């Protein structure tokens, strides 16, 4: 008999036009049928949107669970499976995935496959505070030091960018939990930020979290640049100008 903590749990969140469904616990045995019904219900809220199933917190899965996952995915929309632990992914590999389903190793794969869905379609840029901002889908790494000098690194996706800062949203919510003590807007700890542009250039800067935003289950943070070189600032300017011109 499964423990309550092992029983499968699901939640839906959204970034742009992409539905993300987090699956936790163990997806085995008789729970597979129930999970299939719940997944179908969550996906049916937005049947015409791409969906990514996040397996990072899934502890275990068997053949019935894999079957339930695959059969729940929409056949007419792109879909992705965000990689979980080794045993989960080994079980996933035992079946032939439909052609529209992609295995995603992390944030960079997610941006490559679902970049258009991550960016809202009804807005292109807006004037906020001192800088003009643009909706984006760019991989982000940021790190900071702990109280004993140890280094911690986290990942997210930049969904809004300007010359003065960015707004990023977590794909892996465990990173949101682990980083919470480091991204407290009231403490203003300095972060080392690395944003990967489509040109494969990396923008490097230092910044501080000035706000933390919850949208249902989705977690995001606003970061203001405090130290950025003229070269890195110019890369952001060029990126914004190029994309603004392409939208005209």
C-alpha cells in the first residue's frame, strides 16, 4: 500500500501560452487510471495549448504509469516531458513516444522547443519604470554565496527583459523553494546572473532581487542589474532592437 506522501499529486501552472503540469509522488499500479483522468481534466482547461509534464519530482513510475502519461497528452499539440530521475527516465525509454512529444533535459531544451509558447502572443513590449521591456524566453542561470562562502546555483527562464533588469520564472519549483532564502527582496543579496541569448552569447551581470511574484502555483522574480559592463549592456540593447524591429 502506498504511503500518502507517495501517492501521485498534480498541479497546473502556466507561463505565456504553455501549460506546465507538475507530477509528484509515485505513478504506479492502480493509481495510473486515476492519474490519467486527472491529467485529462487539467489539460482540457486549455486543449489547444502545448503542454509540458514536469517529472522532476516524480519518485517512481511503472509501465501502467507511462501508458497513462502518454495517453493523456494531446495528439494535436506539441508536448514535452521534463526529465525526472534516472529510474523514471529509464522506464519512459521503454515505450515509443508519439512524434509530437519531446524529452526535455532542462531550461535550455524547453526554450528551444517551446520558446514561442513561453512568450505571450498579445504583447510585444511595454514601457515599465525607467526602461522599455520585451517579453522573451531565454535560459537563465544565477548564483550567490551562502553565509559560509559556499556557492549556490539556480536556473529559470527570463520571460521579460530590459536594459535595467529582468523578470524570470522558475520551471523547476524545487529551485524556487531552495533559492527562497537567497532571493528575498528585503535582503537585496547580490546575484551573479548569466542570460543565454539566441546568438549563443551569454550576458553576464550582477543584480539583486527586487520583487517576488506568485501567480497561482507559478513563481517569478524581478531582478535589477546593479553591475553590468558596457559590452554586456550593448548585447541586451542589440537583442531588444533586433526583436523590436522584427515585430514591426
